[in-house]
């Protein structure tokens, strides 16, 4: 069953890649069948085996030989390992299915945000609603943790945004900073879901970890690519995953 869960996760990961690429373009995730994003050639099944095809083809299209983003491989591996980890953690129960949908949606949100720096609102709603079904906390405790967490970050977002728009913009004489937000609107539903699932203490640990994970990429994008906007959802999700499976917050008991 463990091997089956890994293979199943890899197959789902292949489908998630299609969703990630087509959803922002408002294209069907089912039809037409998979095609190369560079030459538009339809991909036959033997060139579309999760994980193995990417490695065998050395990350290139079998038809035009142009490079394919490593994100395809990362999504398939991430989906496979998360499916295996959730199966080992939860077992073959109804909550496993709900947890899988929750984590798969987080993967889709992360990679869409990383590429477009904007995510569909309905996916955020799905994550938030599902969080109440997979949490181990009572409804009242989950809501309390979520509201406290959101309240703290609304205030923090206001203070940092005020600094960026009114102080930093004047110091650097950069007009583009006057519309810059510290956190994106899509970050808040993810924060709320993290609070629901992990509780207040676990959520703060996950957010602390996400900040650490985001430091180096944000510096790189700022210096090398002159991009001051760093998508934060991928790092929030990464911090959440680490805390969810390794329960680092238990050391603070």
C-alpha cells in the first residue's frame, strides 16, 4: 500500500502539472490531452510517465528537444512523497482523502503563485473550508487560533505596508513602492487555514519557518531580477508541511 500511495501520488502530480499550467489561462484541465508548452506537440503516454519520463528525456521535449521546466518533476515528486507521508501518518481512512485534496490544492496554489503571483480565490476558499475537516482541534479552538493569527497579521501587514509605502518609498525615491503591499490578499486565507490545522503555537512555528525559507529567494529575486515582489504562499506551505509532519512546536511544551 505504501508503494501504491507513492505511485498514486506521482500520477496525481502529473495531473496537477496540467492544472497549474492551464487553470490561470482558463483552459480545461481534461481536454485536450497533454502537449508540449514549447512546440504544442501532443505528448504520447510513454513520454508522459510521471518522474521517469522527465529523467529519461533529460528534462527535454521528445519532439522539439527544448528544455522543460524542472517544476514538472518537482510537482510529481512532491505529490508522490506527500501522498506516501500522509498515508503513513493517517492510514487508510476518510480523513486521508480529505487531507490529500487539501495538500494537492496547496501544491497547485504554491506553483501558480510562484509563476503568476496571483491565485484563484475559489482555490483559497477550498483550502480554508477543508482545513476544518482535517484539523484535530475542536471547531471553537480552530476558529480561535485562526482569528488570533489573522488579527495579528492584519496589524503587522498594515504597519509594514505603511513603512514601505510612506517611508521606504521616500528614502529610496521609488514611486513603485507606494502601491507595494507587505502581504498579498491570497496569503491571509492560507494563514487562516494553517491556524485551523496546526493551532496557534504550531502556526507560529510554521510561519517562522516560512520566513526563513523565503529569505534567500527574496534576496535573489530582489538583487538579480530586480523583482521586489516575492510570492509568499509557496514558503507558507513549505513551513506548514514541515511543522505538520515533524511537529517542531512540541519542543516548546
